C-alpha cells in the first residue's frame, strides 16, 4: 500500500559499482531523534546501541516466537543485492538479493545475508535460510543523525561498505574475484548486440585484453574480427595496429612487427598515425626503431605536419642539436594549435640553451 512510511523512517537506497558489478542496499533510515509516537523529538544519542538496538538476539514480540537479529534499518527487510558473485570478508556470496540482518554486540557484530528478503523486519527470520554469516568489528564514527550505508573505500575490484549511525560504524569488505572475466563476458554480450556491427567495438574489446593482460587469445579473435569480419571489418591503421599490440602482448613479436610495417604503409595511414607510433616506440625506449619510423614519415609525407617534429626528436636522440633545431623551427611554424606551438617553443629554447629535451 502506498502510505507514509512507518515511524516516518524514510526509505533510502545506496548503489555502488565495483567495476561492472552492481551492489545495492535498500533500507529504511531511522534517525537518532525519534520522529513519531509519544517519544517524537526525543534525543536518543547514547541510547541506540545496546538499548534501542539490543545487543545479541532479542525477543521481537511477534512473528515466529524466536529471538531474532536486528533488521539493520527500520520497517521492511534491509535488502542487499549483488549482480554477480562476490566475496564478503573473503567468503563466497552468490549473485542475488538478500535480507540483511545483524547481531550487534559491543565488540563484535555478526552480519547475516538471508535468502529470505521479502519480509517485514526480522519477525520471521529463520537461521536455516542464511546464505552467509561473517563477523566484523564496529568502530567509532563521526555523528550521523540518520542511519546510512556508505562505501568509504573503493578500488577497481573491491570496496568497503559501512552501516553508519549515531556515533558508530560497522563495515565489511566486498571483493569481486576474477573481475576481468566478468568484463570479458559483458564485452561478449555487447558484441552480440548493436555494437557488434561496428569494427571499432571489436578494437575496443581487444584493447581491453591488452590493458588487463588477460584473455589475449580472445583479444586476438576480436582484433581479427575488426579487420576481416564480413560486412564490417576494415584493414586500416587502427585495426592492424591493435592486432599488432595483441600479438606483442602474447610474445609474438615478429608477427607484431610485420603487421605494423603493413599498417604504416597503408594508403590511408596519416602522418599523425605514423608519428604517434614512433613516439610510442620512443617512450618504450626503442630509440633506433622509433627513428626508422620518423624517417619513413619524412620519406612518405615530406613537409606535412608533424614530420618535422619527429625529425627534431630523431636528431635529439642522436645528439645532433643543429639538425634538431632546424627541424624544430620548421615545425613550430606549422603547429596546428597553441599547445603544440608552446611545446615546440619550449623545445627550441632548451636546445638553444644546451639543456636536455625530454622524450
């Protein structure tokens, strides 16, 4: 029934993603100052834990007649939901919805995830329906008038969730094991739908496997699809270079280099594409290889931007300041925007002063 919440304890929901995994906690949020009944307005600070919320199991005076845990909020079940399997304090919790209950004590709390999550409070709680119990330690916290669930610590594959109310907080750690496998699974689902009709999507998926250094065999399949899948594949600089990167990550360097040589010489490969690849080689400390690519750009594209930038960098690596300055001064006149112009002016100033130029 759509009526005001019992005791004026408003409903709330906290949602946090851990990578691709959605975690939510739906609850009713009581306040330290009573909001309804004869005690409305009463300040209950200092009387929450062990009194309003009893320690241990307590007689709830209704339901199945058994002592029960706290409902971890007010009114209906507090509901904890996870879209994928997770570890809670290092223990398995399958994907699903759970009634969240707690057994508070002064020095240690038990957090309970119950398979029964449609109930009102803990009146009909049955231990036999527990999916998981973990024990955690409470700690002091800055004052909070309203009970809330927060995620004060977040990492790419884990998070800390806390119940915070009055002057206390209690938290538990959630970890997503094999998070890369979840990303791969979601990418497969994505590519089975509209994104799968665009070669760019296969490139993006393949690049994820390079970034994560995992599932490289699958990454190679995606890279090859971006190049040659009927109806959408395109053999261009981008797709070939992504395949080369996957092969490099797999340790297949000869194949990787051969594909990059093809990519560099495609009719549609731009001077900027070639320059950026040479810069990647430089940053990877492959100076001789980078210089060969800078020279290729000059042979193929003459005075086009950013050929002279590359030649300046090539001569810097060789210690030839005179030639480096010559090309840098040509490049600065061609700079297509303020950022490039300022960078080249700084390069010229450093070269003229005999200072090192960063790669």
